[in-house]
C-alpha cells in the first residue's frame, strides 16, 4: 500500500515528518493497527494491520473519510459515534492522551469490529497540537469474554437474589426457631417463629438475656453446651424450656453451631412430643402397677378363699354349739370364738374385695339416704375431738353396689382418718355428680358417675408412699394399729363395682379419697328390715348338699338340719346327678361352686335346670372368680350364718313354687 504525498503538496510539520520518514515495512511489521492524523484529523499515514481492521484502504488527507467509509464508528453504548466525538478528535482538541478507549468500527461488508484505542497528541515546541498518532487493536475475544462475564454475573446475581428470596421465605415461614446470637447470651437476629411460639416481639427477645427466657433448672445443661461450642465442638444438640410471654413453658430441641464468634441455632418445638412421652411413661407405669395389683389380687384371693372355708367350719360349729352349751363360761368362750370368726370374715372380705373376687350382692343405692344413715356408726369409729361432716345432696345420682361393702369402705376410711388425726380434726364426706371422659380418671368409669369424697385434715401421706397405699398389708401405721387392708378393701370394692379410687394427699394438710361409681339408671331398691326369725322348713323338705370339703359339708348339713330340713350330702357333681336320677324327693340342691372333676357347681346347676327344671339350685362360694358374668342363680357368700342360709333357701323354694303353675299352664 502507498502513503506518498501528491505533487505540490505542502510539507507537513516537523513532528509529522518524523513518522512519515519511517519505512513502510517497519510500520507494517507492527501487530496493532497504527495511523497518523494531521491537526484536522485527516489521515496522513497508516499500516497494513489498520487496513485489515478497517476492511479498506482510505484515502489520505481526504476530509470526506472522517465520517464515512472506514470511519463508520460506534460508541460503547452501540450508538453512532461522529468524528467530532471520537477519541482522536478529543485528543486533538484537548491535547491530552486517551488510553483504552472502546470504539466499534463498521467495515464495508457490514461486519463490526470492536477495537481498543490509544491516542497520543503530537505537539510542537510551542505546545500547540499539530497531529496525533493512534494505535488500535481488536478485542473481539475480550469483548466476548466480557459479555460472557457480564451474562454470568447477571445470572449469578439472579441466582443470589433467588436464593436470598428462598432463604428469606424459609426464614419467615419456618415453624422452627432460627436465630443468630453471640456468646454474651443475646440474640442478634431471630425469625418470626419466635414471636408465634413464645408471644414476645422480636425487639423484646433481642433485648432480653437468654437467662430471662430459659428455665432456671435448664441453665447448667445449656451453659455446658455453649462452652462446648467455644472449645471447638462443631455441633451441639440439647433440650431445654423457654418461657412464653404468658408465663408458661415450651420445650425446645436445639441444634447449635459456631462461626466467626457467632452462634447459629435452630430450635424445634417438642412440647407435644415431651407430653406424649410423659403420658406413655405414666401409662406404662400404670399398666405395670395394675399388673402387679392383679398378681397380688390373685394371690390374696386364693388365700382368702381357703381361709373362708376354715372360717365356715369355725363359725358353723359355733352356731351349732349355741343350743347345746348351758355353762356361762362355755357360752363366753363360744362368743369369743364367734367374734374372732367375724373379724376373720372381715379380713377375708377386704382381701377378696381387693382381688375383685368377692361375690357382691349389688343393689341400687341412694347415697343421699345410705351415707347419712351411717352417721352413728362412723361417729363411733372416730375420736370425740374429730368433727364429722356429711354433705350428700338429695340430687345425687343412684349407684349400683353392694351396700354392706360400701358401708365397710366408709368405715375403713373413717378409721384411717381417725388414726391420721390423733389431735383432732375434721372428716368431711360429700358426693358430686360428674361426667367423666375417656382417660380423665385413670381406670375410672366413662360417662355419668358419682364422686364420693372422704377428706380429712390429718397428717397426710408422703408422695413416695402414695402409689402403694392400696396394696394388701401395706400400712403407714404402727405394727399394732392396722392390718394394711382398709384401703385395699376400698380399692377392690370400687373396681368390682365398675369404678375406681383416686387418692390425693399433702403431708401436714390431709388426705382426700374419692370413690368413683357409675351412675345407675334403675330405681333405688326399697329397703326392708332383716327378718331375724328362723327360716324353718315347711313339711318334709329334702336338701341335696354338694361340697367336696368334708368339714364344710358337715357344717352345711348341721345348719340345714337345725332349720328342719332333711339332707343328703355328696362330694361331687357326678354323685349329685346320680342322686337326682334315683330319687324324687329332693326339694333343692345346695352346691359349692368349686368342685372336683369336669363339672363344677355352675355347670351342675345348668345341667339340673335342663334335666330337672322343678328342682331349684342355690350356689355358695367365697370366690367369685369362677363367674365370667353375673350368675343367673342365687349365690350365698361364704362364710354364712344361719339366718342368711335360711333366707336364701326359703326364697329359692318360694320362687320355684311360683314358677311351677306357669310351667304347667
């Protein structure tokens, strides 16, 4: 390419002449584009690389080339850049060098080439600007890299913004407590879950020391966890309680870590889990306690059953001796025997009541009448310095229970209260109608019930002993002051009646025993005075006695003969069926429930009802465990006395005679 001046042209200034004197080959060897401009901006020289970048060889000293042709140029913003605003014009005008100016050149073929320009003005000795030298190089790759970098930066910015929004959203909606704190015990930042769970505002929590929120009992454990973080342990987990604004406590499970001297914590609310675990543990303890009580009950029930047979022999023979002995000394001894047998009977009743194997004579009772009727009996069990208050409203619902066992339970509680108040006090008996829901009272009835409360102002029971007080033979009294069966009987009576017992006590303040009994929808049974007259046999009536214990069998035969009955005694069900098949004069069968062989007393009674419907059956036992359901036949509880035996035999015979006309018709 040629950059020669035309003929007759004026000589350039000396500063330009130095550039014009450089060999063209030397200029073309320069890898960057290079051009020289006069003071007006027109080109006076350039090299090969400039032509390659421009896409053409522009005419020298032609002002028309300034704003078209090779010099269609655009600024960094993509807008057209006239020569007057170009880096060359700026340097010529200001006399200051420009370095790193970005310009995009548009070639004749339409391709745009981004270049980076450095422009230096050429000045005369006087300081005037007489031209400029310009170097420029393509930076397409750099431009592309910058665009990619800018795009990446924008993407990263968008991703950071998205992640920040996600973090903020998680921070705001998380049910877990999120916080940043310091080792001084203050929270620097907390999420809204703190306010939702604890009721305090964010500013309130951040102004409070952690000890103002944390339960005092949990402080040592929490401080140790924070100390472990300070020692470099990466993650610490612990549980403690934080205070709600209303004063209640919330259990929280924390995960904590440390970074740059700050604590990052996540707290999960576990109060419900804690309460569920506590309820499960309590239920397991209760189940274990019930299993223990059931095992003890089976043991005591078996002992009491055998003891009842012994008492039956003692009391029965004592009854028979009454009419034979005349000596006052013998009669006093006999009376002592009867009193001892009666005390023994009470003990077995309490044991059997606890084991829920005592045969109950349940009737519908109106507590509003039954409890006040015991005032004299209860008062006689108390010391004179104890005030007895009975408050059972007339509106109290009726209950179905064994009246004698209810009376015994109240007497047992009165005796316990007396022993707990040696210096006097107050015993209050009251009743409330209550509606109980499932699980409200452990082991209690569901629905309508009556709460019979017996409360004293005595010494109370220590909390560690309270779970054991209903166990047989367990007592807090001195060895000579109790059998340990009083509360046992109360508990057993309540359980066997479909209810339960709840005992609360405070040492030095007193004890309250509440007997929960299901409400009965039936009418209260009419009370009638006990007929103490002998129930003598009418005519020649024969009783078949079925009893495997020979001593008890002899007592039963003796008592029945005293009532005027003829007797036939056998020891098994098979023998009884043989007698019935061979004789027609049996008026009634009186059978023990527990018999040897494959047929017990209950099965025998059913067999007789099927084969000999005209023969009534009365069962006797001291152990109701043999009954899966309520027995359909009259049952006489052992040990029994002569009037009770006479009454049940007479009632069964009368009932049988009343049924016969109906069967005949």
